[in-house]
C-alpha cells in the first residue's frame, strides 16, 4: 500500500513539474509588421487621430477562422499595399477568392514560376489556404477596433 501511494505521489509530482514547466513555454510566432509610425498617432482627451493614407474601414463575418482576434464584433482599418515586398510573414491580409473576401494571417512568402505569392492561414484553422497572388490582395490590416 505504501508503495502504491509513493508511486501515485511521484506521478503527481512529476506531472506538476512537467506541466508547470511546459505552461511557461510559448511558441514564438511572427506578429504583424509595423505599418503606422508612432508619430502618426495623436492621442487627445476627446479623440484619437491616426494619419493613414488610403485607409478603409472593414468588418468581419462570424467564421471563427481568426478567433479570438477577429470576429463579427470587430472592425478593422486596412490599407492597400502598393508592392508585394510590403507583405511580410505575420501580417493579416484580406484577399479575394472568387466572390469572397478572406482575412487571414500570412505564414509564408515566396516566388515561383508565376512570380510572388504568399500563403495564409486563419489563426484558428488547421490548414493553409494555398498560394495567394499579389493581385488578389485588397488590404493589409493595420488597426483592430473592438
């Protein structure tokens, strides 16, 4: 009986140490790149002014693909990139796929026989979306509003 109790206590202690240690580990993931310099953000008592050229207000559907960052209650401010080099891993882009517009995070950037492409994935999705061409991109998220 004492042996069983000792084994159970050892397993509990080992579990606590292992999961306690593992819970302090976090994966490093690429974050969106800076698109708005700090000097372009003006904060007053009664308003906030953000100087962004070509800004567009967007809303999101309840697809859960970008939960918890983007959902139907969030609004976004996007800008249209002028060159593929402005799109970096970690950025959240909106792109056309047929008649839909999808907003997902860039996880890879590359070139192939057709030229520049990126691959995206919803933060809450298991699979990549496939290759997205620059011509499909309608915006890069620069501000999230809740």
